[in-house]
């Protein structure tokens, strides 16, 4: 079955630097890979979606890459701010059944 | 901007009781989902619903669980006889097409005592 790995340890980044989070998956490539932000006690909030035939997607300070050879996606936040502190979840949408398969998330802490 | 809403925000119940969690998906969306997240663990898929029937369900979604779209706006998750291990955040999500981004509600925190 499909497994997703995200760094379980919190990532501490100095304000203004670029934060880079990693999502690795096993088995076959999903149709879509999505990144969500989740704050404590809240639902996931969609950030970016990247398709299997896309290498990179950008939205303001966010950038996502998708390498189907490495079976990896990288999520970058440039010019990071303390307000970016949250848990970031990687999720794969399987086109066989439209299920979202989730990673455990990486907690990002941006220090002022 | 339209959003998915869920009620109640927090539900406390005794073990063995029935609970109904309610969701109002975004109005023009056609696919509906329930997920749960046990404290400190990853989000888990429960069920997807399209065209008034379940399209997929996980192994978590056993006979104690049911979903319903009783009218044109609400989407409910019923747990017939709650267990302690049902304590979790339950999230509803919806999207226009199955391949689209799913938009999540704020969640209902279910506490089973």
C-alpha cells in the first residue's frame, strides 16, 4: 500500500530564511500531490496541488516540486515569517479511488 | 468565500451512545468526505460519498458508522454506539469533482467518556 513519509521532527527556521519540507512516498506515483497547512485544533487548509506531469508549482512565497523518479516532493517557504509556524501535511490523491492518503506532517517553527 | 461548516465544534458523549456529526459542504460541490484525526496522529480517510451513495470507505468505517445526505445541504456522519477509541477530530471535506482539491471544515472534536 502507498506510504508517505514526512520528517517527524520539528523544523526550526530563522525568520527570513527559506524553509524546506520533504515528502517521500513509496510505490506508484499519485495523480496529484497536495500540501496543506494545519494549525492546532483546526482542519487542514489547502495550499498547493501539483500534478504528476508537473515539475514545479509556485504561489506567492510558496513553491512545490515533484520528482516522480525520486518519489519525492519538496515544499519551500521563502522569506519565512513567524505566522508561517504550523504543521504542514503532504497528501496524495490516488486517481483510482479519489482517496487522499496523508503524511503525518512536519511541524515548522519560525523563530523571530 | 464559501466554506465548509461543521457542527458541533465539540461533542462529549458517553461510551455506547449514538452521535451525529453534521457538515454543510460548499453548495456546488458534489463529492463529500469524512476524515478523522486522533490526537497526535495523522489524518485518516473514513468515507467518500457521491451521487447519494458511498463510493469508497476505509477499514475504519465499520458497521457502527453511517453517512447520509438527508437534504440538499447537510452531510452527516453517525456513530451508532461510540467507543473510547472513537475520540478524535472529525473533518468533513467537499470538492466539485473527485480529482479536485478537497476543502475541509474546521472539524468536530468528539470526546467519548
